[in-house]
């Protein structure tokens, strides 16, 4: 059981990690907050080993209510975090965005997060969200089951590229492939919108090297570390060690992500998994704080 009061040893361990790097805290670009009934359905899906889990046991470590989860991130020293939420069918995105705007108002250390789905009116409600102050969007190709390069989203990607608002996109084929996962659809989006600030979730797991290719080709493409390098993921989709030098070279475009609270291990394990790559303290400082601080214009160092 986690300790939202922050008095437990895990919070101490997390804080020792970033204090040892001389950081003011962590910035986590991939955390999930959503309406409670929606989140409970997500947890039930993991509990039931739904098809998109790859049939792998996935015990949720942090099942506290919303306020306790936010308090726990603060106890860890997470200075800013997101509310990654996503629709799985038409008609959900606008409602989720309305909820997320309220969450951002009552949670000032969260980055106002919105989402989208390929449906009539998507450009309109995305524009409204941007004008309302959305700092980051979430797109989930796997859960949504849509082609990100389809015509319905083309103008919306152009809008987000022009606005400079990052989009965290789950487009890799892990833990289970979808009809439109993998690098090819995203490559088609970027060919049309090369300035789009895509943040590839999970480092594009398991197509790591293909998504590194895209990051090397497009300077606004970034990758988040969500679940990558952990013991859990390395058993399923190990990161190719031959590509560690490429990961190091892209050090200013790798961002810390965790998938909190939907992770089957303690939060601190993600940090230790990054540390044991032995890419150096400068790389860790960038990944765990400085890169996201620069992307989102967050003060404090």
C-alpha cells in the first residue's frame, strides 16, 4: 500500500534520487488522472487482463482516490504532472476535456491536459481546448483504434503544430499491437506536419529503434520513458543495448514518464531503471526535469 502522506520510505527514496542530481524535483509528463468512474473501468480492464494488456498480469500499485494520488506525487517531489486521458469512441473527447479543464483549475501543479478523437468537430473542440489553456494533449492510437494519418485529424495536427502544443501519443505496438500502431502512420503524420511536437509514449515500445529514427529525423519529436527499462517491460520488450548511444545523443528530447498510477511496481523503480542505464548525471537531469521544464516553460532550477 502506498503512503499518500509522504512519510513512507518510497517518498524518501524518490526524493533522494532527484536531490542527489541537484534538481528541484521531477517533472512527469505521463501520469493519468481522469473521471473516477472512467479510471475505475481502466483498472477493471487491467484486472481482467483485457486484450490490450497483452494478457500480462498487471496489478495496479496506486489505487487511491484522486486527491490522495496527487498528494503522493507531491510527496515524491513531482513539480508538474499531466492528466493523460483518452476516449475509445466518438463523443467522449469533448466531455473528457471539460473534466480535465476542471481538474487543471483545482490542481495548479498539473499541466492542463486535453485529448482528441477522429470525429466530426474535432478541430473545433481542440481549438477551444487550446484557447482555454491546454498545455498538452494525449492521443491513444492503440485504445482508440484509429489511423492518426487519416484525413479527419489532418487539420487538427496542423492546428496543434502551429500552436506548439505537445501531443503525447501512444503509437507503439506494446503491450499489444493495434491496427494502426507502429511507426508508419506516425511517419505519415510527420511528413505533412514536421513541426508537430509529438512525444512518443513508452519510447515507442517495442519499435524503439524505428521511433528513434523519427526523432533523429524531426527535431520536434520527443520520447517519454514511460515503463521503459523497468524489469516488467524488459521481460516483454527489452530495449536494444546497441541503441543506448542514440538515446544518449537525443538526451535533450527524452522526457520522464511513469504511467502513474497504473503501474505494476513502485514509482521509484522507473527512476532506478533510468539510473542503471549509466548514461550520466547530465542525461538524467535532462530527462527527469530540465527537458520538460524547457518544453513547457516551467521556472525553477
